[in-house]
């Protein structure tokens, strides 16, 4: 497995239940989801590939035959939170998903797949492993 | 083959359809019609006053005749038939020849020879032109009398009610109403029900003369009594239109009607007669279904096949003024030949009678008044000579609780059972439409088989057969929400209330399975809001709202939001206009006047929403709920305060209504309007509920719709005072909220409702379900629980902090948002 790069986002208390927030990572926007009903955490790109809208973090969470999913608020395209593929439109592209980790009440996202020069001044203590 | 049809009524038109379907080569079809309108639905004529248009009632548009190569000549009656030359000559002088001639001249209203029937204000009830004349006269009438207590007479009485005439009387010569269909006891129940609707019935009355100079003032009866009235509608029976047939030497009956044999042939083998002008076996059939059957008999024979008309079962089921009336088989048989069981409930106004053979094996006929749910099944049992239960009483008593069993009943029907007698559709035809053509809605079956497109009486049975056939195929037919809830919205509403559940997760864990989805989350959230009206942005609720409800604003292209403060009734002070202008300038928002008489501000960043609302609330605004499935606006015209035509103060009433129902969550958005007079400048008849001022109060219209499928609202009640009007709206809205499917507007909800507007009126106005007080109480709870959602957010830091784009950079706005410029304002970048 390639090396992981854990980016600190917020504490668990800051998160809405069964919903998402948008995370700023340099110039990138990541959607972070706390699926309380399943006690699971997911993260994906915030951009919906259908109409290129920064919106998935405001989408509704749900499941389809047990598969966790998010629905874009614009046109209700739904994406698997496990592998990012679109569940209700074969012609729609898939989304990138990222790993999430919770430690001591703090939430981290694995950003190693995101090519990103972390802006100067970003404290190194953000990283953990 | 040259075929000429005289008459373009329902039966004449049906004949054309049937003949075309036979695919006869070289067919030349010419149709002459006396009226200037193409054939329309005379059976549902009274719905013209309840909002249906001529187009709605028209069976096929003129284009249809053109497309099918039919030479349709409207407003040009045939004047002469030359049977030797086999030609007809029309009023306009056209002479054409025929191989076969079909009389479908129908009937005219029978007007008894009463002195004074030619006075102004005396009408017959037959054509749309008659209706237009009645309409014009009714505007000034306070009292109306209908002569004739049969089917058409009671329809005419309903029309008078629909026209807003409160004092309506029905005069019947026979000792009971509908003497051909129901017995004395059934008539008593019907009279009692009519009385509740302010229709007074006088049976055993014979009109001696009509009083008044030029215009009718009243009527005097043979018993010397006098009844004063402003108008009279005569609906005392029909008279076959046989004058042309008589003139060309065809045999007619002693009391009228063109004599035909079982082939529908007259004494001239090239001439047929069908419908109400035909006298078959000494009988004139005054119903549409036998007329259609006659049309088919002639069309089939012209195509070279054999078919006869064997006579026709006159069983009928109707909804008269919202009251079910049905009779089947031999409704009156008694004495030595049969046994009879009668069920009578004076309290609820229900009467049922069945007649069966002495050995208890065969159902012979019966009468149903007030509750005709069992009609279709009883008719089938009677027609198909099906076995009776050991205790025949179960047929009429058990039918009531047997809702679940209704579907089981259709199983026992033989395949060739005639379900739709108007269109001649059998049970097998319907089953095949489901299995072979994939029809899985009643509408699809209507399209495919034409079943239930005539009188519509068989629609419930068509649905039962469809559901049963689908079940046999193993198909899920329950109207469930989604994979997480196997309940309909209505069931869910009742369960959530019963179990006192307050959050989505509670509901999901108690009543559902899995983790929810974008279908059930908003539906359940809407139910919760409709039940408890609690704040929807609470932490455990917010994420189960659609994004518009979650952020209390409407998401727009590019991910910004629009802001709509409430402007009740569209009334706003200059100072408040200034505030909107200042806020829009400060936050760089695009402004537009909406269709609902308020101002929409677009292009607000999520982060800015709380500050924008803080300023708006400070200036006295509150949320407009433009983002919710909830009451949007109550549009108003300026009304009597300024307008020289205004009857009442429509603006004040609109504001009162908007403030009463603001924030009310419902299955879909709700729009309303109040017009100050009949000019209807507020377009109230296109709203979910609309109110129009009358001389005496308010008329309330419901279930209108703009949007992609526009639909006029229907008149629910007339001349209401302001309090009663609100009482009825309370009941109407609560009933809608409790029973509609998710995302179903009131118009669609009504379209799907069995019994339609009459049923709804019974529930709301006559409180037929006995739930009026409960609905009002529930509405009052919601009204009392109202709070401005935005005021709550602005004042609560924890809620306010949810309105950020980045959780880890709360002050930063979404940098990807882009705008373009157009006409000196910004617009969202195109996607």
C-alpha cells in the first residue's frame, strides 16, 4: 500500500449527523460525510460530475440495497460512497472517494491521492499517522 | 362504400369510430350534424358548470374527423332523404348519394304542454347551447325549479347548485324520484340526502301552469299550491328525433321512435337507426351504453359480418350530486317470484335492496342508494348467474367491511364477464392488457382497451382486476414510498402520529429498514413537519431535508442560493422596498419580481444567508418559505379598497390567509389567491385554493394548478362568510396533507380521488367522514406552532454556524462560484 497522508479536518462534534460538510484542502474541495445511522465515515470529491457543481457535501445520504450513497442536490444523481460509481445514470462519470479516520474525537482524511502542494503556512501538526 | 350518418352526437360519433376500426376499403363516410359543435359528452354535461370546458367535453376534435377522412358537416342538418335515388339533401343545399344511411338523430327534450312554457326563464337541459342560456340567466336567479326527478332532472338540479343557486326544487309527477330505477324506500333516502344539500323534492306533483308575464315568476300545480321561482329547467323525458324519418316514409312508433329490428334496420334495408332515435322492441333506450352497442351492431354488419342487438340490460350506477344511486337486473320484482332483503340506515342515508330467486340461488336484481360500492360485483353476480353465498344478506352487509375482499371478488368472475358495458370490454380484455401489453395503471388500461372511458362507473372494478392480475404475476403493487419503507405516505402519516415519532432516525428505526434515501428522507421530513411543525433545521433533522429546506433557501445554478422574504398578499410599504434594495445592493444580489407577487434575490453565498436574513428580519420581514413544500403566496388583486369593481377587501383577506397558513408543510407546494370580484384579476382559479368575492361572500375553488399540466380549480362552496371559508380551507388542507402521496399537487390528488370533487365536497363541506372538527383542531395546532425559521437561525449561534461552505475555513466563500453580467445585473455562469 502506498503511503498515506492524513489531513486533519475538524472534531466529531462539529459534524452534522447523517450528512456532509465541505472541506478545504488547498485549492481542492472534499466532501466529508458522517453517516451516523451506520456509524460510518466517508469522503469524496465535492464536485458532482454531472453538471460540474460543487454540491455533493450538501447532498442527502442514503442506502441502496445496503450500499451507502450520496444524492446530489441538483438533479439527484446518486453515487456509491464505497467506490464512487454513479448508481442511477450509467452515462454519468464516477467520483473520487477518500479514506476517513477518526482518532481521539478528531477527523482526518487521507489526501495522498490528491496531487496538491500544501500551501505554505499550513501547520505540519495537521499531519498524523 | 358510401355511408352517410345523420347526427353527430355520442352514438353517431361512436359509430364513426367503430366503422373506421373495421378497415372497410374505399369507405366514404359523411356526417351531418345539426349542432355547430362536434360530438360532446352529454352524460357529463353538468360538469360544464363545475369548470369543464367545451374542449374537455368534446369526444374527438374536428381534426380527428379530418385525419380519418370523414367529411364532417356541422351546423348543416339534413332536410330531405330521397330513398328512391338514395340521396340526402342538406340545409345548405348539398345533395349526396349513399349506399347506406344511418340515422343517429338522437332525441330532444320532451316539453309537456303546460301553459306558459314559452316564458323567459324556462329552459330545457340538453345541449351546451341550453347550458349557456341557463348560465346567463342563473346569474340573477335565487331560486330554481327542475321539472323531472329522473336521471337528467337530478343532474340538472346539480347544475343549478353548481351555478350557486341555493334554493333549488325538483318536481316529479310520479310518487317517487327516479321511478324507473329505484323503489319507494330508495327514493325516500335519496330525498333525505338531497334535502341536506338544500334541494327540496316535491313528488306526486303535476304542474298546471307557469306564472309570470314575460318572465317566469312561479308555478301553479294541479293541487292549487304555488311555488315562486326565478327559473325553470324542464327535464321530463326525451322525445326521439324522428321527424325526418317520418317525412321520408320510414315506419315510426305510435309514440315516436324509428322502428328497427334486431339488425337495427328500418323498413328500408339500406337505412339503419341507432341510439335514442331508434325504437327497438317497443323500447327507446335513453342510455349511452346500449346506443354504443347498436353502433357496433351496424358497423359490424357493414363490414360484412353478422351481429344482432339482443336488447340491453338497463342496470346503472351514477353519482348524483355526490350520492351513489344504482339499480341492476329487475330492481322491483317481488311477490311470489322472488325474495327480497332490504338494508336501510336512515342515519347515514343508505338503502340497499337485493332480490333473489326463491331457492336462494340466483340474484335477480336490486337497488343501492347512498353506498353503491357493491354495485359492480352485484351486477356481475346477477348477469353471470354466479352462485350466491349461503346467506345472501352478506352481499349487502359484508360488502361494507369487505374492502380487502373487493379484489378477491373479481377472481370469481368468468373471463367473458362484461366489465365495461359502454365499450364492451370483458375481464379477459383487461387481463390481457396487463399481461400482454404491460399496462399497470388504470390510465394505461383506459388507453389500451377504452374500458372506463364512457360513464366511468367500472373504473374501480378495472383497477381491482388490474391489481389482481399484477399480483398473479408476482408484481408489487403496493403504493410504497421506497425500498426503506413499505408504507404509503398516508399510512406513514398515521403511524408516525400514533407512535409519536419526531425525527427521521426514529421513524426509520421504528417503521423502516436500511438507511433511508433521497426519496424517503424528504417525504418523512414533510410528514414530521406537517404533524408537529417543529424547527426543521435542528441537528437531527436538517440533513434529512432537501438541500433547499436544509439551508432555508433555494439552491441555484453554481451553488448559490436565492432569498425570498414573505410579502403577504403582495402588499409592501415603500420603506420595506428600500430595505430589499439596500440588502440586494450590499450583498450583490440579482433581483426579480416573482409570479407570486414578491421579490426574489438571487446569487447569495451560503455564508451570507444568515447576515442577509438578519437585516431583513430587523426590518420586519420573515421567511417566505419559497424553499419549502409549503404555502408559497396568497396572491391578491387590489380589491374594494381602491378598485371601482371590487366587492370585498381581497388584499386584507389574502394577508389574513397567508399569515394563517405560512410555514405549513405539505406534500407539495401550495399556492393561493384572492380576487375581489368575478373579473378574477388574481387568477384564483389556477391555484391550489382560490377565493373569489361574490355579492354575498366568497366562493371557494380548490385543486387548480398552473405548471406543466394546467388545470382549473373546481368550485367547492359558494357565498361563504370569511370564517366559514377559512374553516373549509382548514379542513381541505389538512385532508390533503394527511392523504396525498409525496410530491403530489392538489390537482393530481383530486384527479386520483375516487368520487372526485363531489366526494371532496362531502368530506369538507358536509363532513361526511365526521372528521371536520379533528381536521380543524389539527390545523390550529400547526398554526399555533408557527415560527419564522430564519429568525430562529439568526438568533441561535449553533444553527447559524451551519451556514458555512468550508467546515475548516468558515469565513471563506466557495471560490468556484462564478457570475456573468446581463442587463446590468449578475447571472449564474452557464453550466
